[in-house]
C-alpha cells in the first residue's frame, strides 16, 4: 500500500519506537510502500500506531496519509433514463414502520466532493470548500451530487425519504475524488462550531472512508456533535471489508452486500459492526450537468439511511428527542425496521438487514 508523507519523518529501524535507530529522513510529499497494517508502538503527539515496510522499517502513522479514493467510481452520466427512483416506495421496512414526515425543516450536512445540479441548488442553505485554498463548491468528480440526490431528491426521477429537507454542501474531496485528513477534520470542526442561527443540523452524511490516523482526531468532534443531537452516518464497509471510518463510535454504521456474497455472509453472520446493511443495488440519482446516473455500494446506502433518519427525526412523535437520546432512539428504530439476515432466504433489494 502506498502512503504519502505529510510531516518530516524518520525511518525507524527494527522497532516502532521514537528511540529506535534512524538511518534516513523523509521529506513531506514523498511516497512510501508499506504493508498496510498498523502496529502499536511508542506514542508521539498522542498517536501510537506505526506502519512497516517490507524491510522491517517503521514509520509513525501520524506522519503519513493513505490517499483515499474509495468514493464510488463515477460512470458517464446519461440523460436517457428509463426508471424513476422513489425510495419511499422501493424500501421495504420491517413491520411497515411509518415515516410520515418528509423531512421538512430538517438539515443534512453532506461532506463529499461538492454538489452540482440545478434541482438541488435551492436545497443548499450553507456551503464551503475545505480542499486547500479553493472556494468552488461545485462537484467536479460527481460523487457528492449523487449522494445529495438520494438524501433530498424531490424530482421526477429521484425522490428521497426527506424530500423536503435542506442540505449543507461541505466539499472535502478534490476533483479526483481523493479525500485527505485536513478537509474532513476542518469540515467537522466547523459543523461543531455552528450556532443554531447559521443552521440547526440534524444529520451528517459521510459516504467515504478516511485515513486511519484521522479517526482518533474525529472522535472527540463526533462525540460533541452527538451531545448536541447531531447524528453522523458513515459508510462502514462493503461486505466483510470494513472501512477505517467504521472504528468511530457514536455514529450510525451502514454497510452494503454484493448479491453474490449474500449466502457466505449469511452463513458467517452479518458483520456485527453494521447498524444496518443493504444488498448492493445501484440507485439512480441526480448527477452533474443536470443529468442522472447510478451510484451503489455503502456510499449510496449511507445516503439513504441519512435521508430516513432526517424524516424520522422530523416526525411529530420524535420532536421531543434531544442530545444523545436522538442517537439511541435512531439505533433502536433501525433495529426495529430491519430484517434479520438469518431469516432471509434470498438477497432482496431495498430491505434493511441486521445481524
């Protein structure tokens, strides 16, 4: 696995320790090839994990990043669509759990590659680009626009659970869909510092993975947001492959399962870290250039759950929920409306599954 050096870095020989022999100094911007595993070692700047290369040399993980390109690859957009996507009609909830709200007055913060679609423009009530010194919040890569359509779409092609909610467009991915630590951290920190007059956020959608060494820095902010009643929803993984972001606590963790993997995952039991998972069926959503295109994997279903949660929180019966009570009640809601994977005989689309 290749990682990129972001801080001046010493090559430590033989052991993950700041006192181990050092024979080389590596400058920021250099690339390293490591085995991809994290090893416990001496703590430096509150981070005690290290990477190792094939020669047995160790590198402090706080000094490198793993470029994340786990945003769903973007296909060519199409203007010729043949089917609509009404998620309220497609999603099968256990016990026909009612969701009467359309998310009116709800706010979902979308941290992604930006949003560019005229159908969604009026839904954005706050936006900012956190990538480098850029100010343009438009979606060059194409991922964020699809995610946003699933969250708040209200058109003839894509209609979401929270079709009347508003969104915050925080761009944290560059034009190639690459996500690095600083934009994600700064976007979350900004959300945590927003006052209710700027935007009263209900849900944060994180349809991507993060560098592993960012998680420990994200956690205190996530905890603070949860205390305020703001629920973060993360793309925890696909099948048995977990993302780094799945190690966050006090979030809703969503997974996706390939149909071909359904039987093996059923035999082993659905990954216990998921709050819910879906069969990986691509969802047709809004795309760049006012067109439409499909998006799948955990990215799509994280957005779907964010939309469901926004609608749930804006139901009159849940308006009294405050602080951490919101997260706990949502976890119970997802348990109640999901189907036990052990009871399923065949992989069925749009059915939330639980362990």
